[in-house]
């Protein structure tokens, strides 16, 4: 295995871990948001053992950049930062929605939607021409109606729990039912392939100080700011 990477994504209820390279990867899932914190390190160690890759032989770490679950992203990022610091490894981030679109294997356009509750989704649209990544609609917070209105193309496929939540609307838009992440290979597996493609990664110049793209502030932050009428100090949005 050439220059193996460790990839971690817990942006949704279905988290995943992968170790490998463009040629091959060993992957595993963590199903259920409550399992992420309890099992992530154990699953990482299990995948490393299965791949036969000691931590010291890793070339770097890739972490899902969100947007998605606030708690899930914090778990993945805290773990990735700790491992990168401990083993002096480079850390890069890839949009979790990009990973979900890429893992479908479609050349696109693919719309990826994660459920953001409150009638909204974290959504993005990507296409995958040979050797390239085309961001048609960048990740953001939308209602599905708004996402459809601003999309310059009609997707050929939809993926993610947000797309499943609004299945009727998705079917009216693209003419076919969406796919759930549980039906596909783990998202982290796509990260080890995407990491070598131009435009896929966000290089973190200050890995210890970097934060994921949450997509919206945490509920506790919203309540604090509403109560005190000002932004929460040192908040990440």
C-alpha cells in the first residue's frame, strides 16, 4: 500500500473510518451518533490493524469538513487533531458532502443532502468529469426548494439522509428516489481517493486551531446569543 492515509468522517449518523490509498483501502462504519465518541478510537485501531499499517507509517490524516452534525464533527476533529499532533502528521479536510457524492460512483451531477432539521438540509451539488471535481453548488444550508431553485443543472442522483427525509420532493425534482449512506460504501473510503485530486482538500495551516465548517451554530450557542444579544465569544459558525 503506497503512502497510506487515515480518513475519518462523523458528519452524519453513519460515521466511517478508512486507511489506505488510491489503490486500495480498508474501511469500517460506525452506525449511530451515540457510538461515535465511544467507538471511534477503537475502530481506528481496528482498521489500522486490518490494513497492517502502524500509525507511524501513515502519510497523513483526512477528516470530514462538514457541514453536518455539530457533535459528530467535533468528535472527528478532536480525534484527528490529537493523532496528527501526536504523530506529527499533516491534516487536511474534505467536505463531507463531497465525500458522500463521490462514493456513489456517478460522474454527476450528484446532489448530496444531510438532514439539518428545522425543514432544512446541508446540501451541495458536484460532478466528477474524468480526473476532476466540479463544484456546481457549494456546501451550504438550504431548504430543498431553495436548493432546487438555485441549481443550474438537474442532478442525476441524490444521496444522504436529508435527501431521504424529503424523498417525495427529490423524486419530483430528479425523477428517481435518493440513496441513503447505508446503501453505499463508507464515505471515508472516498476521502483517500479524493485527497489526491485538485480542489478537494482544505489544507489546514494551523491544524490545532482549525475548526470544521459546521453549517450552523450549535443550539446552545443560538440560545446564549438570543439571551445576551451578542455573539458568543470565540464561537465557531
